[in-house]
């Protein structure tokens, strides 16, 4: 294994990416992977960030499913131990680097995949494009409006393309909802209610990790809710105009009478309902615990540590340029994991939901539910159904059942990757593909919500970057 050692610390790694440039931009980048069209050789891929998302979804899965059309030419991470394990886990035969600039200069990838800490995305996206690569980034695109502007400016300046990995759009359930809305099944849409519930296993996991500190994640209004805000933008088919929000940290962090160093060494395991035994997960032990000494990152950190400064309950009101109004909430300590959504129109209403325990016979425990949903194992045949209720004003209702298979966000992961790597020219009538403007508009809702909470006022999206909300969402 080739490697290039670096003295770059996690603190300086994040600080380096914090440089923010303001500028002028109107970007509407096409997310189709243009260079692959007509290309005879394999696509050259580099990956920066060998955490669990990087080595699974954007690592091993690509090797297993697309090795006939792509090849990894470089892997990069500041933690040499994670990097070594990541290369073995992915099954890639390529050099590894702890120096990002060196990797880009020596490997010259066609596509750079960014799966680092959220607050560093802008640095790698910008430098990747400046080095001549198209870039695919995990959501969120970045964590504040200044970094967002810098990314958009760089895309315009370099002519390179940015793809944002919004996999939720591709699930059969959300796709069917989009079809009904595109057909105006209940007439002109006027308002939406959207509520997302993270259970005490999945929700708590964000507060154990770096996500619990806003300097790294931008809060869950950016890291997690960007998924949900992107869905809303896609469903409403317009762009957000104004945001008002409330949020508090009143459950995790300092809101407990005891705390420890980490779960493995905590003296309070007998009374902490949130105790999590990382030693039962062999992959996490090899990827994280065995490599703590390199950068000090603790994967099973305490949920009650004082450094946690993000919100654990959030409520957001969004007004769109086409006058549709949204009521959104995110809960991080629910007894069950799931969501509810309702679309109100002039002619009726569409309701849908997922994993609400009393609505379906869910035999999975709440701990197993998230693990299975995130699994990258292929499920060939759907064994369950998701339900959509359509009711007409002064009429009857219709229950629509959508086949659903667990794993990979209900099948959305596979469809997203096929679109990017195999079928970039495939017709896209529902506009599933997401580019930089989509990435920006989703995070700007979260950034505006965070700003609204901090300043106690409504925040207009036009305050944040040079992007001006459009009544009709542009096609990427």
C-alpha cells in the first residue's frame, strides 16, 4: 500500500476548510455524469473520507456492483489506520493518501467522491473542481451560506459539475408520491405537513458522533433535515422563499445528572438507558476504536457531554415562492422511527406514512429497524408495502399500496447509483437527479432555520447567497 503521511490534525483539517468566499453566481449544473457518455475506458474514481458511509455505500458497493465501468485510483483520509482498514474493506487496489492535494495531483480522477465531516465538504469540493475533477458529495453539500456560495462560484468558474447524493428521492414510495403530485391528483397544492421521528437508537447516535457539535455538522437542521428539505423542494416543485423556526437542546448534552468519558469506560452503564456497546460491532471496532490513537475521534462518545450544542427538537415553517406553506418537525428521541406527510390541495388531500407501529405489523425491534434500513445488502423482492391515502373533497378515498423492500433506503440507494454510473442519459421525467442548486436550496432551508432560531426572526432565502428563489423549481 502506498501512503503519504501528514501531520495534519483533525482540528486543522476542519479549520482549513473554513475559508469562505462570497461571490456572484447563478448555477444550474446538470447532475448527469457527463464524462461517462461515450467513454471507452473505466471511470477513474477517488474517495476522500473513509468513515463508515465512505467505505460502504460509496466504497465496497461500487467495487461490487460497478467494477466493470469504474476503478478506484485513490483513497484519502487524515487517519492512516482508518484508511488502511477502509482500503481492505472496500477491496480497492489503489494507492492511499493522508495528503489530499497529493492524491489529486498524482491520480487525476475523473470523479472525486466526498464523504468527510460535513464542515469540510466545501474544501474538498472546491479543490476537487479546481484540480479538474467532477465531484459527487454526500449530503449535506456544506454547512453555512458562505461555504455554499464558494462552492457555487467555483462550479461556475471551473465548468466542472457537482452531484449531490440525494438517495431518498429514488425510493419507490417517494417516487409514487411525486407522480401523484405531478399529476395534480388533488388539484393545486396549498400546504404540506411533514413530521420525522428518529428513535432512541438512531436519534441518539447523532449525539454520540461529531454530528452533535455544530462546528462539524451545522446542526441536524443541516445534516439530517437536508434530506427532508430536498424532498419538500422536489415535491412542491418550487423553491423556498422564507423560513421561521424554533429549536432547543433539552434532552441530550448537559441535560442529564451524570456523564462519562465514553460508553466503554462509563461507570454509569447500569443506569443509562442509552448505553451502547460498540464492542458488539466488529466493523466499528476495526474502523474506529482501533484507530482512536491517530486523531482522538471517539465513536461511542457520551450523549451527555458538555460539547454537544445542536438542537434535539426542531420545528420549521417554510413559505415557498409559489405560496405553498410547510409545517416541518424533527424529533430525535421518539420511541419509534418513522415519518408522516400530508399534502393539502384544492381538490383533496394525500396522506402517507412509514413505520408508524400501530399502522403496520412491524416485527423488527426499533434497534434493528435503522440497521436494516441502512444495509447495503440487496433485497431482490419486496415483501412489504407502503401506503398512500388519497381522498377527494366531497368524494371517496383510495388506498394505494407501494411495494417496499428494506435495505439501502427502500431501494433508493441502488437507483441513485445506477443513475449516476450506468444510466446518466436515461429519461428523467420526474427530475430525480440533483445538482448543485438542489444541494444549495436544501441546506439553505436548514441554514435559514438555524439563523431564525438564533436571531428570533423570519429569514429570507435571498439573504443568504446570490441564488434567488424561483416560483418553478428549475430542472437540473
